[in-house]
């Protein structure tokens, strides 16, 4: 703001370098005649005649100012020709002063009573409550522009200083404005002195600073951060109020020296403080660190960002630091890291368990009357890992069990449920049950023993003797049968496992031919957001048709290659079975 | 009874009083990410409306197996307390899993909430 004001003054300046005097020059145009003061029957104060009269004539630049200032208050200047020169003189002085200050002359009525003050000079940074700045304040009258001032302690002080010549300080002056768009209440500290028959007054606005301090305090409180300053030469230490709060210290006990502060630091972190001290000794760069500090009965995590100022010899003079209590944040971050570590651990364990239960086999399983390829793709999303399974096993009586399934849930719980389910199905299959009997029993078992587990499964029993497949699927997508390049769904659905204790399942049956392919899978392969699962099934069928139409030599490999997961977030399980000619060994039953 | 509402980045759940049953509408993706917040939400729904609920799924574009588990839990909870539970809008693509799992053959399904309310058996109390 200050820079802008100065630049504005400079840019305006044609003859003189500063804004106030320049306004006097600019007023030659008569561009901004002020109406207020002209209506007042003004009489100059006694001091005006003491101004140096020769100034306007000795400086070519100022000579042009005279008629300009006269246009601001022509009546006043004609009554006292020396006043203009005084105003120019005072303005030249104010032009080089920082802060808010102006010089005003009293205006008197015919009886000699002061009725107003006319501002004839102002510092470049001077700003009033209306936002007028610097040169814009020249020509402004107190009564006209700030009528609420009349009669206030400020007004009284103005009158006293004119009368007595004794300077006054006024703090906590409350200014009230009724103009729209202007702060209704504001407070000021002012200094008023008599100068050259007028009043020189400087002011600072207190409410802005108070609001700034309140905002700063709120920021410190919300961020649980404070600041401190340690002067290493004078020993002076200043702590913000929040710094006392962070350290549970009574402000009446005063701040801590750096040495005393070090005694509160956890012994393991003392080295951190020592390293920081070395940094401050040699570098002006801010240095950040975190230490544990004893506060009350416990330890707080304190993060510090501090920097040192040095003298010419490089000795540190003062250390200024911003200090934040990050205990809660640290605790949350640590908890989160622990939770993530545990999750990763469980994830690794689950994947390992999956691999133990279903070892990855890249080569197809070769069984009597069929070849089987299987692929298990663990979920990328932890939330899904661990529930999918497949099983292919020679039952030893010329039959083969083929099954895939899915346990809702994830992690070790799902993986262990999956393992139990898979073994139960295998056991029931070895006991000679058909798929419908297997799933009916399994459903009852789940409802009774694990009501928390929901599962789906497709179970098939292939008899190599007559190439008959008997199957059922409980809450599970149907398998596909590929004969040549034609794809069919083998539908014989039942309800999912573990919900309805009275559920019963029946088997479908189909006679297969050599080179037929059976495609079994879990829903991750066909499920995708915004899509009907059956659309996914159709897409998979199309891909299979495409792959099998050219009559590839290895139909099994071609089918496996054609089917890719559509949803990497979920577990996917794919098992493709190719019916082969029954070998002599496998065919001994039939 | 006040309405309940829950919004996540991927889904929106609301529950209103249908007169004789609470009507829960779930829009968006009903998947593993919604599992925990939806469980809590449905607890509140049961507390507010009792075991008489209609679940409107017509605004779903994903319904995964975890969500199926939650629907089963709701159905069990309502029927265990001698209440009534029905689904609406389960003929659409995203809810196909309800048919594949066979739940659609066991849980009553209606085209609209009004149809469901009309078909609701009289409450004992």
C-alpha cells in the first residue's frame, strides 16, 4: 500500500517529486474545486502571517502551486496570502514522512469561534476511514467530511491544542460513521501538535491492528502453534501466548531459555536439538525438526521451524521459531501406518494362503478324459482378495470333480472360509454325492455353522465313461460350453449358499463330445460397473467364438488366452476344461 | 420420523417414511467401499422405521457381492423380527446379480415403490 502511494505520487509529479506538493501544482487546472470551505466565512488564524512569504516566488516549481492551492480555498488564501506558502512548506515536510499525518488550519466564524478545520497537507500514506489517501485529503474539511467528530474528545483536543499550543496524545478514540460502505465504528490513537498556526496530527488505526492480533491468536489456537524469540545478546525472550499453552506453562513464570527448554526434551531427542543449535550457528536458513517434549505428565510431539539472524562476524544474534504441537496428528499418522502395515501383512498372508490352497500351475492338468487349465488372478483391491477358488480332482472312480466358487468377503476370514468350503465339496464328492447333493448339504452346513458366510459355487461331476456332465450352480454365473465355435450357457441355477436353510438343488446333465470346452469362472471376469453381468457373459462368449472359429490346434490354450479379466479390482478365477478322447486307463469302467 | 440421508463420493442413500414402511433409496455404486457406511446407515433405518423396509435399487449402476451380503442381512433382520422386506427396481442390469444368486426368487421384488407399498401385508401393530 505504501509502495503504491509513493508510486502514485511519483507518477503524478510533473514538477515536484512528491504527491502533496504536486497536487498544488495540478490544481492549476482547477480540476477539483472544493465546495465546502468556500461556503464558510473563514478567517485565518493569527499564526498564518508568520509564514515565510517569499517561498512561492523563489522556487519556480512552487510558483505554479499558489493559484492551485488558492482554488482549494480561495477565500482563505485571499484573506491570508502567506498561508499558501506555509501549506506548501508543511506539505514538503509531510511528503517525506511515513505513516498517517495531516496538517489542518482552523476556520473561524465572524465571532472568531473555531467552526471547522481545513486539511491543507497530508503524508503520502495518510488514509482516512473513507479510503482517501495522501493528496486526496488536501482540501478536506473536518466538519464537512467527518461531521460526527464535532463535539467528541478529539474535537475538544483539537480546540485545546490550538488554544494552548500544548501537544496532546489521544488514544482509544472511537470514531462513528453513518455513511454506507464505511466501517461504522473504528478506533484510533492520535498525536496532535500546533504547527505554523495549524494543527499537525498523526494517527494510527487501532481496530485493524486489534482485529489482526485476534485473527493471529485464533490461527495460533486452531493450528495449535505459537512462536518464540530468543535474543542471544540481550537474553530477551518473547513467547506468544499459545506457546505457553502448548508447554503447559503459566505466562507469569515467563518463557524458557533454550538451555532450560533442552532439559524438557526426551533424552533420545536431545541430539536433534544439538544439531539444530549447530545449524543456527552457521546458517541463516530456516531449520525444521521434531522432538518429544515433556509437558505435564506426558510427552508431546513438537515440530519446530526456526531460523537465526547473524552479525557480520557470523555469530547468531537471535533465534525466531514457529512451534507446533503435532501430537494428535502424529498419533493418527502412526495409527494409520500401523493399520496399513497390518493390512499389508494380512494381504500378503492371504495371497500366500491362496497359493498354498491353490498352487499356481501354468501347465494344464491332464486327467482321464480331459485337460484342464486354470488361472487365479488375485484382486488388486484388498477389499476383494481371498474369496475365489477352483477345484479339479480325479475322484478315482472314473469321475472328475470340476468346481469354482466365490466366498463373499475378503482377507484371511474369506480365504479360510474358502478353504473349508473347497475341502467340504471335495470330501462330499469323494463320498460319491452328485453336485446337487453336495450343494444341498453344504448349504445346510453353512446356514448352521457359518451364518456370516455367503458363498456361491458351480459344481460339476464329469463321468469319463459316458462323457456325461452333471452340474448345478448355486448363486453362481452359469458355465459356458464351447462346441466348435458355438457357445452355449449351461443353466441349471439354484440359490446362493448359506442363506436359505431349506434350499434344495437339482442337477442338469449334458453329454459332451471330444474337444468340447467347458468354461467356468467367477463373477470378477464378467462384472463391470454400469454393465449387466449377462452383457459381460455375452462379450466373453463373443471373444471365445472369435478365438475358436479359426480351429486352433490347441483349443484349450486359445480359450484361456481369449478370456481376460474385465475387472482388476476383484478376484477372478477361470477354469477351462477340454474333453479329450478317453484313454484306455480312464475308460476301463466303460 | 425424520428423513435420513448419506452421501459418499460414489453413492447416495436416503430413507423416507412410506407410511407403512421405510423406503430406502440407494443410488450410484453399491460396493465394498459403501459396505461400512451403508451398514451404519441401515442400522439407523431399522431404528427409525422398524423391520418394515422397501429397498429401491433402481438408481444403482453397480451392485457387487459385498452389497448382496448386506441386502441378505437386511432381509434376515426384517424377517427375524416378523417384519417385511421388499426390493424395487431390481429388474435392471446392475442388479442382475440378485437373479444369478437366486435372491430374486426369494425376496419380493416390485417395479415401483407404490406397487411395493400396495402389496405390503397389513402390519400387526
